[in-house]
């Protein structure tokens, strides 16, 4: 049994879906399923009951899950425990920053950097929320600002900002309008951003609007928010963005796009600060997390 077997097991146990776990692990479903079977064979216990509709933990799987999490936490703690044991003086730590973070949140991050400057050199590290959560879990990042949801139970989180979402629509089709109903967008295609770049929350949003009658999709690859804006500006599609005009995502707007609030679909994007619980409780981040709690004490709402 290798460490990767336990990582694979925990991912499937938390997702209870092999396809979702494979996406989380950046691998195909078939080899993941085979590795789980290998682990079951070695342990001589079936860990999951699975059929065409669901995946559930067996009694043995439920027993293994806390053990596997504990082993992985110990393995992931090796780098920071080694740094703690060998470092002297001011250390360098990394704070994960996702794309499109609000400038008020960036200001708070800068305040945190200044306040811990004598103890740490806190440097920013960019990435998607999925990648940043993985970086914190594995000990490469000390803290990260990420979008909900966060599925790793080993992480603590602190609410930082809640931002209202609106519809990015072709401006000429909605001239003179100051808001829009979701049903009015049914004849447009919803632009689905590339998987690797979008927060997991948008997958939930996609499923919800499908259930509410928005059925047409345009799936993009190898592009960013500017590519989404290009499709919307053509008049054939819509997407979601943040309503606050100070959001950096408004920098991707095109001449024939505008962002409108919904009349019947109130949704918000939540940003939180995450860190590993064991590092704050017993380890090297107690001072940093204590200061972060002070700097980010009051959640922002825009």
C-alpha cells in the first residue's frame, strides 16, 4: 500500500462519486477505480458499495476514513515541521490568491503582510481555488483566499467576503434594462468556463439553472474570462459575473456586454481564508493565523 492509495481513497470517500474524485485528483476515472480495487484487495475489505446510481462507504470504509485522514495529515505536515525545526529568524510563507479577488480583500491581505512582517515574509501565490486548497492541504501554502465550497475537513476557514452575482448579457438585447429574470435567458446559451479555471461553486450553479430551464450550453476550453466576454458580446450567450463595479472581473467587459442583477435568482459568491487546523493549533502558523483572524475579523458584503 502506497500513500497515493490513501489519497485516492479519501478523495472518493469525500466526494462519494468516482468521476468527481477523479477530477479533483486530475486523473481519469478508470485508473482511479482500479487503484481503489487494489487497495480493497490488499486490505481484504470492500471499502465502497457502488452501483450505477450511488457510491457509499461500507463499514470498513467508514472505519478507514479517519485513519487515512490522520496518516495523510502526518505526511503533509513533514515539510512545515522540518522547516520549523531547522529555521532561524524570519521565515518565508505563501498566501494563495485566486483570480478576480476584490481589491478590498487585497488591501486586507496587504495589511496582514505588514503586520506579520517582522516574523514572516508573507508572499502571494496565484492560482485557482481548487489548486490553492490543495496547496494548503499539502503544506505548500500557509494560507489561501478561496471560493466556497471547501471540502477538506482538515482545513479551518474564516469568512472574508460575500459578493452578489449577476448575469452578463448582450447589451443590445437588453437595452434600457436595469435587471433581468432568469427565464428571459432561456433562448441564450450559458457559457461554461474551462473546468480548470472556474470555482466549484459554478458547477453547482450550472446544475441549478439547468433544472430551472436553461438548457443550452457553450463549453469553452483554453481561454479565460475575456473569451467568455467575447462569446456574450456576439449576442448568442450569457454568463455570470460579480455585480460590484469594483470587481476586477469587470475589466474583461466588452463593448456589447453588461452585467444585470436578477429579479428572481439571488446568488452570492463567498470568499474565505483557509489554513490547516493542525498547523495553527500545534505548529508553525499559530501567530500568523491569530493575526489573520484580527485582520479579517469583519466579513465584507458587496
